[in-house]
C-alpha cells in the first residue's frame, strides 16, 4: 500500500468544503427545525412584536390611532383594580403550579421506575377527552351547596348545614385548575425523569446514598429543567385563565385575563389590552426568576450541585 | 368480418374506446387542472351580478334568532342558502365588520345602544325601506317604527324585529321574602344568595335606575358614575356570584346556589321549570330593562337583495309568532299576537301595548369617547372594580 505524501494531504484538504462563516452557515439538521421555526416566527414572534408596538398607541372606538405615547402603561400602573386582578391570577397560578408539580412528581416516579404498563398514565390523560367547560361545571356539581361533598358530609352528620365556602371561592378555582393542569405537569415530568437512568439511582445507592438522598442529590437536580418547565407551564396557563375563576371563583373571581379580554372585545381598546398583556407577561417573568432562585437556594439547581 | 353493433366483440371494443375516451393525456390533464384551479380561485374575485333574491346569505345573529327553521320553505322556494354564525356578544359582530380585516357579512343584528358606535364607525348601509314592505307604520308597534336607535338623519339604518325584558328573577322558596322592588334584594334573608349577570347592556341601566340615575343614563359624569357605584355597594355585599351568561344563571338557580338574580332574561323561570325548580320573574316598581335587536346590512354585505328579503321575511306575522315562542321574546308586529299560543302571548300585555310600553325605556350605551361624560371604558372599569370589591 502506497504511503500518502504531504502533497496528497494538501490536495485532499483542498477538496474538503469549508463551512460558511456565521450567519450564512446553518447548523447541521437545521432543515428539520426550519418549518416549525418559521411558523413560530411568523405566527408568534411577529404578532407579539406588532402587539408590543400597538401597546404604545391609542384607540378611539375600535380604531387604533398610531400616536406614540406611554399613557397605557401609566394608566395600568395606577389602576388598583388591575393589580388586584393580577394578584388574584398570580395566586391561582402559583398554587395551581405548586400542587400540580408536587402531586404529579411521585406519579411520574412511579411511571418511570416502577410501573410495568402505562395504564396509570392513560388514566390521567383520560381527562383530556372531556371538554374544559364540562370539567369546570363538573366541579361545580361536586363542590356545590347541594353537591357531592356537601351531601356526603350532611348525610354522615359531620356538618349540619352545607359548607358555603367550598364553591365560589379561590379554593374552587385552584382545585379545578389543578385538575386541568395536572396531566400537562405530569407529562413534562415523566419526559424529564426518563432521562435519569435507573442505573444512576442504583449507583447512588451503591455509594451509600439513602432514599431521600437519591431524590435530593440525583433525581431533583437532574430533572431540574423538567420541574421548572412543568411549574411554569402550569403557572402561565392557570394565572392567565379567566374562565374558571369567573365560573367558580365567586365575586372575587376577576383576573387580569378578564380585564384584557374586555379591552379587546368590549372596549375595542387594543392598545390598552396589549399593554395589560405585556405587564402581565412581565409579572410572569418575575415569577420565573423568583422560582429559579428558590430552587438554587434549595440547592436543587444543577449548576449549584455540580460546581458548588 | 365486420361484427354487428350488438355483438359481444363490439361491446368489448366500445368499452375499451370509452375507457380511452375518459383517460386523459398529460396535456389534457394539465389544461383540465389549470381550468379547475382557475375556476376555484378566480371565481371568488369575479363580481357577482345578483339582482334577484337567492344564492348564499352570510348572516350573524344570536342563538335562536337565525330564522333558519322559520324561513326554510321560503328559502327553498328562492333557492337561497343561509350560512349563519352565532354571536355570543355584540363584539363578535363588531370584530367582523370593523377595520382593515373586515369580512363579508350580508346581514347581522345589533342590540340597542350599538347604533351610536356603528354610526361612528360608518359600518352601516342605509336601509331602503321600500325593499322591506312588512316594515310599515300600520303593522309595526310605534316604539319600533323609526325609533332613534334605528333611524336618524332622515335615514333608516336598521330594522328592529325582536325585543324583550330583563328583570329580577327570584326563587320564592329559597328567598323566604317577597321581592317587589330592588330594595327588597337588600333584606338580610337574601345575604349571600344574590347573583349579578355580567351583561352591561341591561344591567348597567338597571344599576343607574336603582341608584337614582335612571333619567340621566347613559350620560353620567365621572363623579356621578363613582357615586352610582358607591350606592350600589350594599348590593355587592348581598352577592354570591357574578354569572357569565343567562345559561349560567339558569344553572345556578337549578342547583340551588342562588335565590335571586339582579337583572336577567325574564324567561329564566320557563327554563328552570324544565329542571323542576320554581322561579318567578318580578317586575319591580323601578321597572324592567328593555332590550331590542335590529337587523342591519353591514358595509361588507354583498348579497343585498337577499338580505332585504330575509329581513322582510323576519317581519312576517307567522315568523314573528314562531320566533317569540321558540326564543321567548316579544314581537314588533301588530299582526303577530293573534297568531301566538296563550303562553307566548302572555309574555306581554299586547292588548294595552302603548300604555304598558310607556313605563319602559330603551336605553342606549355610555359614549365611547367623551370629555363631558363617563365613557363606556370608564363604566367597564368601575364595573370590574365593583366586582372585585373596590
């Protein structure tokens, strides 16, 4: 076999295509992501930019007037009603997200490491086959004055008159939202936990870690992204929801989502509605930052665990 | 030997020829598909000459008010198809006909009070009443003939065709007290048993009446508006829930959650009766709230001839009587009560129409823009604040 000479090497090197410099070069396999990315750019990023620009305009009776100003944001800043409604939404979101993640975490653990079939997963996902409103009204039936819970408590003599506080209260909103969000939280956690191989857990036990230590030092840090994703996904959907609080939250069931919808639909004031939506988005980002910092302080964020 | 036409061989040959005939070569296929594509796409751009009643009619109306059943035979006769979209709020119609993205809508409804905003937005086509012969002074009750919600600047802009009352509805058994006026809703027996319906159209005028601003509504100053809702606070203390729709109120009555509703569809008792819950509509000393729906032809209308014919058909006494029965509302046609069944006719005292209607008033809406008065947006804000307890 003939040995390759330096000249051969130089010639072959010339034939190798050099990658185009950024921004002309696309990462390998980019084509697979190009279509959904283009969809998102066109149908999400672009409308969001338009909405953001609109939030600095004014409106007169459904007609937007492109006059630059910050009056919408100033108005929101001093609107106590908006902040009260936002606070109601944030509380709904935080409680819903917290309980959705806490309740679905052990189920995800069972499904990934213990269960031999996916029957439990399918049972949890079964609730998706009923409509959102049907589930809301079902909870009204369960929690109502003459509902399942009150009837049971009355018939067993535990109470002598129906509990009025369980329906048309923040409790009713949150329990219904947990029911709606739990499958989403569970799916994200299952997906994240499947990346934590069983061998890692066994290795930790072999090295002397107790059960709680495996959870705290291996599973939680390695499913960190799943936990954050699961929490934020549930939080954003629950905090922005205004139908469930309106139907089950009683007279305090007004969230900022309803105020935003009113601006777009009834008032025809798109600029003010847009500004409200961006203020609400800013509060969501603050919640995200706070939540991530809490996880870091609790030493379950991977950066702190691996390098601290 | 040449075979006869009835020979089996000929039959086979003919079948083959036929197959060959219907098989397309590439050129024919390309021409054909190009023609189909052109027809499908360009057809929509070709202006349609439509001088006669017929074709497709795009309408938007409240559920139960689309008249598809009542006009079925008539439409068949005129070869007319109706594509009806259901509006859940008036804003659904507004969204379709306002702005750069307005879409075709041949006929739609507006509720009382929306005349001002639609006039300002210039989305209405003038109505040529000669095309709606059923809309005439003799056949229509006076409040609905050329009233200022539908007729201004010497032009007819919409045709009112259905109306009704929203008022207090009570479950006497749960309430435990007699309700004759709005102040009765403040009795201790009703604490935590009252519902408000989230419907500005009829609830806001009632709020103004109850707090002493009935005569001024919808033109209240901002100070008057603040005072109005300050006076309303005792009613909030009585409230258990703010219902999202008439259906929601019915559900709340049926499940025994509420004993009274501040102002809701007067036909709620008929619906709760179906669920074996007795409720009654109370016409308080302050009076009920009148709503009225009118057909209008939006600027985006294309099939105008059919739109006119449809409105005229909606005013036929038989159609009016039928709609009043199915949608539990009242008629604008003098000839319709004679065709109604007893229950439908009993919804309003038609024999003393003028006298009875004198007590009522069809209200407009707060102005969308004003330096002098509280705007619709201001009302929306205080209404939201009221709900939150501010």
